[in-house]
C-alpha cells in the first residue's frame, strides 16, 4: 500500500465511499465488523457500521464540501480510522455486560500513525489525521462537563495550538451524526458551542495567539497567567531535547547542529555503566538525571538525547527541566521503517530490531505546547 493508494480512497465530488477499497487498504478495519459498542451510544451496532455511517455523514456536511482537497483527505482518513483501536480497547463487564472502549482515541492515533507512516503519507497531513483521532470526542463534552479540572477556554486554546479546530468540529459532527443515540441533538449543540467559543477566542482555524513562547508554555503547565500578557522569564539553562525512534539520526543531528554542548544521554550512561539495553534501567536513569541536574544548577546549555517517544516519557524530562527554569526546544526526527531497521542493524547497539519495532506502540509525537519551540524534522 502506498500513499497514492490511500489518497485514492478519498471520494471525488459526488462519489460514494468504496468500502471494499478501504478494507483492502487497512485490513485491521475488518476487526471493526465484530467489535460491539454500547447500545446507549451506538444503537446502530458494530464499529464498522458506525464507521461507514460517519463517512457518509462527513461527505454530506457543507463544511466538508467547502474544504480544500488537502483538508478533505485529512478529514476522510481521520473519519475512516477514528475508531481503528476500538477492537483492542473493548472491555465487557462480565456481570452487567456493559461495553466500554477506554483510551481508544489515544490508542487509535498511534495505530493510525504507524499505518500511514508505512504508507508513506507526508508528515504534515499524517500528523493532522493522528491529532484529530486522538481528541475526536473532545467537542462532545468540552462545553458540558463542569467536573473537568480545566475550563472550556483552556481546552480550545490548547487544542488550537496542535490542530485546526474547524476540522476537529467537522469530524466530531460527522461522528455524532453517524450513529443512532438518544442524546444526538444535545451533543450536536455542544459541538456548536465548541465552535462558537473557538471563534470568540480567535482560534477557529488557527492557533490561539500568546504574548510569547514562555507565557504559552507556562500557561499550559498550569501557571495563573493570561495568554495576552507576557510572563517574566527567569534565566536558566537552554536545553535541546531530542525526540525520535532509535536510529532516526539524533546523534548525527546533535553532532552537526549542537557540537559544542554537553550531552545527557541514556545510551552514554548505559555504556559508562557497562550495561546492555534493558539492564538496570533505574541506574541508567539515575546517572543521566544526576548529570542533567548539575548542568541545570549551573544554568549551562546542553542537549538531552533520548527517544522521548511517549508523552509520559517526555513529561519526566520536561518536568525536571522546567522545575529548574530551563528554556526548552524539542527536536523531533524520523525516518521510514526500512531505513530505521537498516540503520539499527549497522549500529553498535544492544537494541534489536524487534525491540525497536515494539516501541511503535508508544509512538506519540511532541505537541507544540510542550516546549518553547518544537521543531519537526522528518527528513533531516
């Protein structure tokens, strides 16, 4: 399957969805045919029935018809794959028979990323698809759930920095129209309120403006600041945080672009301790963190070179850096699957190709809100 094949799935104006072509392109969707759903929210039945209804609803929406061809491709693929992980996330209560699929959106974004990466989809539209999938249900409840720890304004501001809220609202509307449920009208009203709030915030179709990068980072890390008023930045280390799968070229990039800076590296710590990948990772982390803390206390610039592949992994590093007042840039690199495996085979590394591919299950790219600057360099 190539990007040309995937792109051809998106119907031309007036055409209907080619169901068989979609299933042939993404065989994992066959599992959706036997994946049940909670009848309170999906009286139409299984996941594949719902997916087809969502695609039909999407093609009928005026916002889809008015979108550029590039945005139509993003929306169609996000709708096609929005529930791709439901089969793996399904939990059925043995007593009540209640059906749930917790975490399916976030899991689905990772699954879609791997599928579209292997198909050779260009980086920017691929990530637009994956980011939509990861949060595709947020407009359902962002305006309605007063129990959430953050207000609706925070939600739309944060999401707008990562994706186009007009596309997210269109996908959410298609998702809600493509099902049979009693609360459809209420949720569609919530989606409209979501749209209106985004427009009021000036971030419907564009990122919410902030006074500067430090104010933006501080706001999304919980500081009591307003986006329009700059927050004073205390001096601290300037840190480049590398991010990407093993063998994606991080060492080469650091040598070429940050040659004079000290480097904090789990691989270096592992080598210094005489350990193989997977051995006594606690000692490896302790050694790397101790070196980072010393550099942070001295307010020295440095590079933190690690995979930082999942948000959870990055959060550990970023929490430490921000606790010391660091200014952070994230540099993300990636390469095609075949090239990664070929490079990894040639490296003097204890990481096997099988272990490398196992890391794809945690493949979550950094969001623009995570650092003062985030550089995506998929072809570096």
